[in-house]
C-alpha cells in the first residue's frame, strides 16, 4: 500500500496564527490553495484555515456594510480567530487509504502531515488522492 509521503505536497505553505486574514487570502489566491495549515510563532501546528473559513469571516450575504469595514476586517482580523483548531493530522508513513478514510469520514479536504516530533512536513489533499487514482487507472 502506498504511503502518504509518496503523494503528499511538500514543502507545505503555512501561515502564522497572528497574521491578518488578508495574507491568507493572498497566499491561497496566488498559489491556488483552498487551505493553509496555521502555525504559532514556535512553528507548532495550531490549526488549519480554509477558503470557506475566510469567506465566513469576511462576508455576510444578509448584512450590508461599507468598504472601509471590509478593509478593517481583512487587515485587522487574525487568522487564528477564524481557523479550525486542533486539526486532524497524519504521519508520512501512514497508508494513503487511511488518509482517504479520514477525509471521507470527517468530511474534510486535506490533512496536515506531521513527523514524530509533531512538526509539519507536508499536506495531503483530496486532489492528491484523485491524482493518484488517475495515475493508477491510466496504468
């Protein structure tokens, strides 16, 4: 059975919990990501923020507000205030089927990959799993 380390994305793009959400939005937009692992100042994984989390933090379809309010939100609200805390993680040595089962059962699109010290070493996403499936089917 193939291991997570064989298809995970590395190095992984991360963001600090005390950065403004505009920085997370910029990274996601520039790199085409839908999620970013969130680290504290000691490089410990403390959460994960998704494009959905950011949309919910910045936009309400039922409340009208001024542009200055949007600018305030983007620059002053910190990633740590809208991230999911205590993210589910997996090790590089885990079987990819375990990653797929976790994503399916938990209804999530990606899992940070951490080594035995708890440091983030990659991320595995649904897109990685689909890419692997396509390569298998093409063989």
